[in-house]
DNA sequence: CTGAAAGCGCTTACAG
DNA sequence: CTGAAAGCGCTTACAG
C-alpha cells in the first residue's frame, strides 16, 4: 500500500499551515476561497482522505451507527426474515445519506449484546431490529436506557417499553386485513403465530384480528379468537398448519403473523390436499418480495420499509444531535392478491 | 451519557501508571498477574472500554472489514437476493470471530465506490459481494488492485480477473444439475438467465449446462444450448418465461441461473396453465431458504454460504496480516426436490 | 516488571 | 484570514 498522505503533506505542498489545510477541507468560512481551492486540488491530486480514527478521536464521535439484528434463537444463518433485509437496504441508504457509516452485527444477544458499540466509540448510536423474544431483552433495553446510550428500535409502541420506537401500526394492519377477509364471507378464523408479550408486534396483529372478528359478530364479547402458536419461520408455519389440519378444527380463513409463516402454511395446506383459497383463505403479514410469487399469490399487509428505515435513522441521528425525538407509528397497508379468495 | 472512564482513571485507582494499565488490558506478559488482575477488576467496575479510535489511530489499523454489496442496478431496495443475505449472516459471524467489526454498504457503485473505506482507515479491507454487472466494475477492481487495497470478492474464478476470489464451482454445479435433469429423461433444454461476461458466475453455470447437454448427445459439438436472457429477479424470470411460452418453443426442461429467476418462472408457467414438472421441469440455483416452499418445491444447486463467508473473511484477514492467500473454489451440491420431475 | 515520554493524525481554541 | 500549540486516548519503544 502506498504511504498515505497526511494533512501535513498537503500543507507542505500548498505552502500553508496544517491547520489551514484542515479548515479548508472542512469548508470552514475562515479560509479564503483561493486558498481552499488550492488545497482541495492538492488533496485530490495526492488522493488524500481524512483519517477517520484521528478525526473521530479528536471530535469524540464516530459518525457511525450500529445495527443489531436479532431473530428467534432457533433460526439459523439462512433464516433471517427477508422483511428485515428490505429494512437493511433502506437503513444503509438512509445512514449513508445522513453522513454516517453503518456497523452491522447479527449476533444473537450475548451478555454484552449492545456489544459495547457506544462505549468503545465505535458507534454513536444503535439501531435494534428483529422479531426476537421481547421479554428476553427488555432488561437489556432498560440498561441501555439507563446508560443513556442512544438507540432506536423497530417494534411495537408501548408506553411501558423503554426507548424510542419506530413501528408500523400492527393493530390497524391486523384489523384491516381481517375485515377484508370477513368481507369475502369467511367465518371460521384462526390466527397462526405468536400472540403474547414475547413478540408485541405479533400480539398487536392478533389484537387487531380479534377485534375485527368481534366487530363483525364472529366472536363473542368475552371470547378470544382461535390462535395457534408458531415462530416466524416457514418450517414452523408448515408444522403448525399440518397440526391444525390434523386436529380436524373447522377453519376457512387463516391469518398468519408473518409472510414466512404463511408460506409454510400454504405449502402444508397444499400437501394436505386443501385448496387455497377455495377451502381455506390465507393471508400473511410483511409483504416480503416473494409474496407475489407464492402459489397462490399471497394477500398480506405491507409495512413501508423504506419509510421505516429513514425514520429509524432520522430518530437516531436526532437523538445523537441532542434533539427531542419521539416514537412514531407508520400506517400499514393491506395488499390484496389471491390467497385470500378475492377475485 | 456518563463520562467515559479512560485508562488514566484506571491507573489512578489502581495506583499504577497508565502504560501498565494499557499493557494489563492487552494481556501483555510484561505485567505481573497480580497487577493485571487488579487492573482488570477495576476496569470492569468502571465499565471501562478501550477507545477504538485512539487505539486504532495509534496502531494504524481499524480492525474493521467493509462489505460492499451490489446488485443489478435495476433492482430496488427490496430485491436483494436472499442468497446474499445468507452470506451476510455467515460473514458477520466470521468477521466477529476474527475479532473484526463489519461496516456495510449496499450502495450501488458510484465513482468512489470503494468508498474510501481503506483510504480513510475506516476499514482494513473490503469484501465485495453481488451478482452485478462484472464488466462495469472490472476497471474499478483493477484500480483497487493497483492501490494495493486489501479485498476479496465472491464470484467466478478467472485468471484474468483481478484479486483474490472465493466462489463456488458454478461450472460443476450447472453441469451436475443438468445431468440430473437429463437422467430424468428431459430432452428440450432452455437456460434462463444471463450467460455472458457481464455475469461470469451465470456464464459458468451456463457452460456447465451446455457441456452436460453435449455429453449426453443432446447438443451438437458446435451448437450452443438455447438460452433466454434474464436478470436475477423474480419479475425478470416471470416475464421471460411468459415470452418463452408464447414463442411456442419446444421445451421440457428449464435451468435457471438463480432461484429468484426460477420462482418467477414457476409462477409464469402456472399462470400459463403449464404443469411443473409434468409439462416442463424447472431447476434453480442458490438454494435460497424459500426453495423448499415453492410450488412444487424447487430443485436447485446449493452453495455453501457458511463456508463461503468463512473463507471470504479468512482470505481477507490473511491478506491484511500479510500472509499469502489464494482464490478458492467451493463444491456445489445438487439438491433434488420436485420441480425437476424426480419422484 | 514498571514508568515517563513520544506520537498516531487530526480539530479547534487562542493569538495575531 | 492564518499559524503555533494543545490535546483527543491510546500503544509502545526506551530507560530503568
């Protein structure tokens, strides 16, 4: 590797002091346009780049964001939810636009799971992403909060949860797609996926589902809608749907907590010789890129990942800059395809 | 945020010099076990973490790897190939194991696409990932090479291409799955996907396909197998398959350059009332997590992403540490499911 | 085994 | 508008 040029090299060549070089490169109004232009030209010529470590050390910041992605511990390398991949794309973009770099870690939560990113000055703040077990890491979130670490989280918004959260309106999404399913004439509903505090997002989807059913008189005031538990993977969806079919339960519509689950459900129903949507209607949640290509194409709820990524980054950068930032809910949009039985 | 403790704070509390603290924390044999233990205890108590910026500046390194992911420019945020997501998971893990951090950028190649990662000391080396247009960035690779930037690339191995490359044996994979398709009695083969120098990996898959056909006498010595161009997305696969069907061409087996293409092809054939594998057998390449859940389940070629991620990181870290490293080919494994017509 | 000191490459008050 | 100087928090030769 060539020796890297330093600001002193530029200063020498330009016949000015090193301080002036630094100022010129940072577009300080203190240096005359003429000098600045000369310095910039030389910098370009020497392929000079400001040394991040030195700059960061001096400024006591890192201009870097850390992204921590976690999933259910059962999922292996290959099972990361495509939904979060979309998010990742949008987050990298938004991060770059904000002038930050992005450090990524997919590690499962370990003891020092916030990975000391901020403590070591590797990152100015942390973005938390995943459909993990919320109860498991709630305490850790609390700890982050107490250390005044800058962080934002993608998830369900709940007053009692620590930190700033960006999330989509899971309740509304669950309710709207269920209303649609009801309008199609389906009567016997089952929800497949987690519906407890371990995954508050799924729980909200379930709550919307539940309330839509009540609203339509399909469920008594004190009843709770039928619910089969599953984690957010195709395999889990497959197995649970198989079990559901074998149980002989009466069902003509299934809402899944995620598209991944729905894909497993679709395959299981097909393997059981059950027609979708003829015998049973199926809907998912997330609108992953593959949803239009399932068989039949999957009706689902779209979360705006582009907006989400931008809001996440904005909120985090705002926090870092000391601005007041608030949690924010994004509208969820029902996407009708064929698996729900619509024509 | 609490004031962060520095090594001086620890030194003060421990009654030793700051140098000794630094040594103790780095497990230098120069400091007595007793002193070291005391220092470490205090460090833990104060929640002390070495400041990365200072440490890196001093050591002139960053202990960070940069991952650049690029895809066909037509693909939007949500279309990142799930195959690379698997890879990403494996790379983050391997990077962490090697004691490095991972900086991620999904940006399309811009003029300064190597993003000055190494120039600015943000990263010690770069990992390049993607099924992008090879011809477009070959020059940039050359430039990287000339600047002695440390980098490794996932892709096709070719003597004339710059840099160290880790890749799977695309030729063998393409050949083996085609042989399997042939053994099932299929005769009229079409390859869907890029098969030119823009994407050398796909070209190699095509070459394996082509040679398997010749080997079986399904193709004359001077003939080239039938090939319909497509980029690596479901939509492109869908559109091309539609066009193929409408062309009236005789075909009973399709090998797709990627699973994403295959998924689009499957949907297109279904929409055209063509049965898979009854009328036409279909196979993909990559074995993305969803391959078992397509309808019918997709026969494909698996690339060992776990191994790939590890080799990529090993090769890059080796380079950084000045060891000689070489390009490496990983075996590809045929995965039989139902779309190919096997029982 | 330990300490005093230099220095990594910047940014930024301070003085002019 | 510009320069000389301090200092960010470490690591590591040098001296003991």
